[in-house]
C-alpha cells in the first residue's frame, strides 16, 4: 500500500499535522507566528547548504534554524530593536540569502518551487519514518515541559516570580520548533509551514475550553486539512502544499461560522 | 529580636537602554511583615519589586532571596489573549498543583467562587483582580507580592481587600510586599513604607513617612492630611454579592443610615 505515492504523501502529511497541532497552539499563544516564519525562511538557507556540503537536508535545516533561534534569543535579551522589527529583518534576509545562495550554485539543480511550496508527493518511506519517530520524540519532550511552558506562556512574570525556569524552557521550545520545521518542510515548503502550524490551532479555538483540548483539537483539524487538501489536489490537479493550507483555511472559516451560529442560538434560547 | 528576612535589595538599580529606571533601592521584607512601596507613576515601584523577585536582574547592587522561597505574585498587568482557553480554575493551578478544596476555599476568601469554571476573558477587571489574589493566596506563599492589588476593585471591596491581606499575614505568617501609588487605604495595614521616586525618598513607619517633608513634596499637603481616613473603623462590610455584614455578624440587603461610614455621608465620616 505504501508503494503508492499518494498514500505515502497522506501518511506523511497526517504525521506532520498531528505533531503540528500542539506546537501551533503554543506558537499562537506566545504570539510567535512571525517567529515561526523567520525560522522557516531560514530553512531555505539550510537546504542550500545541505546541497552544497552533501549532508542530510533535515539535519542541515535544523542546524540553521537552531542557530537563528539562538541568535534571536540573544538579540531579544539585548532589547536594542523591537521584536517585530528584528523578526522582519531576519526573516526576509534569511529568505533572500537562501535564494541568492541557490542562484550562485549554478552547477546544482535545485527545484526552488519544491523548497518554497513543498513536494509532498515525493516523500519516501525513510521520510515517513523520520516524521513519525521524530514527531513522537518531539511530542514526548513537549508533554514533559507542557505545564511549566504553558505557565510561562500565560505570564512570563508570574512564572519567573514563582520559581519557573523560563529561559531554559524558551530555548528548548525554540529548538523543538526548529525540529518541527525541519521535518515538515518537505510537506508544505518554507513559505507555508507557519500556516500549517497556526491555522488549525486558531480554527479550533472557539470549541476549546482548556489548553490541552485545544492542542488535541488542533491536531485533529490539521489531520482533516491534510486529508481534504491532498485529496482535492489529486482530483483537481492543484499543487499539494498550498491545497492543504487552503483546506485548513476553509476549515477555519467553517469552524468560526459554526461557532458564531451556536452562540447566537444559545443567546436566543 | 531579629526576624527572618525573606528578600532583600541592597542599593539595587536598573538601567535600560542608557536610562536608570530606579537606583539605590534598599529594603527587605521579613516573615510576618507588611512592607509597602509607594510613589507616583513611573517611580520604579514595580521595577524594584521585580528586581527583588528575580524577574529583573539589577544592573547595580544586589538582590537576595532566601532559598526555597515560595512566592505568590499578583502582577500589575496580566493580559490574557482570546486565543488562550483558560478557566479560572486552571489559572489558579498554573504554577503549582493543588486540590479542589484548596482552590474552592481560596476563591471563597476573595468572594469569587461562583466564577470557578468561567473563562478568564469573560471576567471584569475587579473580578479578575480577585481571582489573581485568590491564586496568590492559594499557593500558601512565604511571601505575597501584590502590585496595585486594588485596581478595578470598588471602594468597599478595597477596604475588605486590605483587611484580607492583614488576615493572611497573620494566618500564613507570610511576608507581604505591597505596591501602591498612594498611601490611601494601605496605611492601616502597613508596618513599613518605602517611598520611591526614581530613588528612595524616605522610609519608615506610615506615621513617620507622612510627616516627612519629602513625602509632602511628592504627594502634596492634602495626601498627608487625609491620613485621618485610615484610622476610622468601619462597622459594616459590603460583601461581593451586594449584601452587607454588620459588626455583630448579621447580614442585610443594605447598610443602615446610622452605620458608620455610610455612602451618602462619606464627607462627614472622614472625621472618623
């Protein structure tokens, strides 16, 4: 069954969506979606370097993302530039640097489209096992630090004052996000990873009464988006990565319409 | 008798992007003691408290905490985004585990146990403030740090709140660090006052501070004279649900005209 490219894509996509759910929630709560973008964009540079030095792409992307997130942490502590300006600077510079670097290496044939928008239909069995094993590891670590990192997300000051270890937690979280990006890049590409992280999370917000429920529902919403997006891309012959994001967007609109009408019914009765 | 110190700042100061927010702050809070930081807006009260708590690292001077200190903190601002689903109950157990009874009794003390399962975004400012206080006391802290705890709480609630803080100090034998922009209300409950305005202006007992010329310069003659307000006794308490508890413990819908400090006679009752 896994011989079929479509089934492989589906299995890989579902794996990424399940991992992305809880991480997406934290990124939304921490107001870090632009940060996710910055990391993802710097992933492009990672891809280029992987081609140049003939190393594993996932590893190379993770390394670059990790370096960028540590730089960001240090620069944020410096407080010389406001965070959004800093992210704007790094995000687009990283993207441009990556594109320029690819342009320089004329001897390499890199499919820029695949890097930017994903190439899920070419996933191999090895990719799938990396997604599932790596994803499982990521979720385990996240579960382990969930309570304190959620506390620090609600209020950094409260968590600091009451004995939290926020700086280490922040660092761990950024490294985890770098890994999520590294394993999901092939699915939707560097430009759309943030969408896959945050759209399912905000789609299910109206139905969530607790942070944990929201994390689980976000994974479920991601699952639905991947299945619908990939199926429609097969039938309508549309690019698969963007189709997944469009499906997630449609899901978001429907979810919020349903929630609004439920609210109206409740207030009417 | 030397009491056990919980936190101490020694000539601490914080500089951010070239400007000193506050400098030369020295104070300590001991077990069972209520210390109040007062000063105008931007005088470095919150900054000093944050340095003492280890939230901010002082640029100069020293911040010291006794080891294993359990802190209950009510920050001045806590904005919780709509994106975060968070019930009152969950907010209370945010940093430490506790059982249902502990949550319930803490919320009862601040009069908001009916809000237990409410989403925090649906609370009013005063309700949220009461929930934050309940959260801090539910931790059974060694040190309670309250940054403008009365914001959004109505006048009578404010009196009850400071009464509750004194009670908590006696009950938990904790130290209390209170931050306020004026001495209004907090006076009666305070052991020591530190008056800040970018640096330490004066400190001492509430009585000695209000008589200090520096304090009068900072807050005006009127602030010093309104000190009389805090020495009168209320003979009834307005409960959060709108009913009134009298000195003899009875509860009625409204307060009586002959009660001390009735609303329509507020001007007169200031005499105490």
